[in-house]
C-alpha cells in the first residue's frame, strides 16, 4: 500500500502545475510572442494570415473545405450578414478508411493523391455551379498572401509525402483543374484557429483570440500592428516548450514523428493524452503498482484520449467503470486502491493539459492588455474543450485566479473551421 501512495505522490509531483509555475509559463509565452513578432528566435512562429477582423456584415454562400488531420470535411455555408451564419449542409470523410485500408495521412500516400481525393470529394459535394472556396488547412503554413500558404511541416503525426514546402492552394487548384473543376475557385487558405476566431468575431464583439483544444493545440489572435496593419496571427503555440516535461513526455516525444517539435501540443492535445496515459500505466505496471497483461496496451497509441472522459466521470464509490476499463483493456481484476491510481493518473494528465492551455491563453491576454482592463473573449473549438469533463472549468478557474481584475472568459465556438473559412473567403473576395 505504501508503494501505491508513493507512486501517486510521485505522479502528483510530476504532473501538477503550481500557480507560480503557471504564471511563469504565461510570462515566458508572452515574451516569446514578442520575439516571434520581431523576427527574433522563438518557439512561436507568429504566422501572418493577411486577414483582418470581420465586420459581421459579410454575406454570400461559400464552399468550405476543412482539412485538419482526422477528417476531410466539406460544408456549404451561408453568411446572412447581421452577424448570422448558417451551415446549409456538410459531409465528412475519415482520412483513414478502415474498410478500404486507404490512409490519406500515411507516408505511402503522395500529396498529389491526397489532393486528388480532396478534388474528387469536392466534385461530389458540389456537382454544379460556380463556387468560391475557403480552405481551412490546420497545419503550420508560411503565408505569403491570404491565398498562398506553404506547408512548413506536418504535425499531429500526419505523414503524407511531398506536401511539406509546397503551396497548398496550388496543389488544390491543380487537382481541381485535372478533374475539370475550374468552376471551383479557392480564394483563401486559413488555419483552424483563425477560423475559430473569425467565426466568433463574426457573431459578436469583444473576441480577441481563437484557440483549438482538440486533436491538435494552437491559438491565433488579433494583432493590432503586424506586417503593416491589423491582422490575425497564427501563433502555432503547439510548438511552445513549457519546459516542465516529465520522463513520459520525453519518451513520447522521442518516438514521435517529429522529435523536439510541438512540445506543448504533445503535453496537451487529444492526439497525445491517451498515449501519455498508456505510458504512465505501463510504468506503474513495471513498478508492480498495477499488474496487467494485455497486448492491447503494449501497442503505441492504443488508448484513445476519448476513453479518458468516461474514467474521469466515474463517481461511483467502487469506481465500477474504471474496474470495467481495467478488466476489458488491461485484463486486470483490480482492487479499489488500484482503480484509484488509474483514475488519479487520468485526472492528473488531463488537468495538466488544461492548466498549460490556460497558461498559453494567459500569455496572450497579458500581451494584448498588460493592464488587464478591457473585456476579452477567447473562442475555443475542439473536442477536449467541448467534451472532456472538467476541462473548460479548469481553464476558466485558472484565468480567474490569475487575472482577478479582468473580465477574460472563454466560449465554445462550433463549426469554426467551416464558418470561419466562409468568413475569410468573404473578407478576401471583397478585397479583390
Ligand atoms: C497545427 C496547427 C493547428 C492545430 C489544431 C497543430 O498540430 O500545427 O496549425 O491549428 O494543430 O488543429
């Protein structure tokens, strides 16, 4: 039993983030924002979008393409003006189709084949008519204009060959042309964080930033003075190094597709939390705190992050759901004390994720308004924020605790990648 307490105490020590540490991370984040904007070395890329804030009066019907690493989604979006937008219809395709075995995100897939599949889906979704298309492409891109963006590198373990370094709009336009789809005109390419911001800012006032807390992690915000004017900046904050990684984080990073990169993302995002959980469970097993015997858990990425939600909400006195989890997945009959260890592990990993996210948001707010006087709203999209139990509350509590005087809040934004792409298309078409 003592060993078990010791193991839990060690995990607390490794995964907890004190108020002082959170403050320090936020301050460092704000400093790196400044350096990135000035072109000095920084983990934050601070990428320009060449898109200003919307007025809320943009109108028109647009096609939106959302490519984020899990699905390919197409939407027909109507901007009605007066801050109202509607998704008229949508369809999505998984990048990895278990039936056919085709994986558009695999290294064996070429960029041309990927964009040809996208063009084919577009032809099927919009069989007739002329369309302006807004493209949400949720990866770090060096943006040259609002419609020209080179993929710097894949993240979220996507590996499709021959896309890094290429202009995404050219790849899409060429693929559309090969299929005779010249009636579809890609007019803008944005990051999903930019989409989250635009969607919320289209619908209401006071929004200063957009964040994604889902498969990936990132934040964009409205910078008053960048590249000659006001524009949304995609920080690529998933690449920030919070500097408090554990041995589990180091192991995950080492065996990842891009070691040394996306360190914050690897500690906070849905792509990785289940894997961190698995690594901690294995170490508890090696230390004989938990003893399981399952092939399933020896496979990397075999514990999906969503599974952790049901463990977090097990409030039964005997932790029955966690007992089932251990039986089904770990092939382990557990005593209550062991189930407590499993639950505590999940809680610690998820809470750390939410607190590190809060630290990043705090960094943005501090830079935007050091005196913390204005009302600030950060729009957030993504499965962790929307569905992971307690996640949103943990972020909010941290913001209130660290910004006692400011009315800074977060709000959920839905369909940010679809509506945001339409808003961006409207803004950039009106400029041409
Ligand atoms: C990408 C970002 C994206 C985020 C959320 C990260 O892996 O680098 O561009 O915004 O995921 O989808």
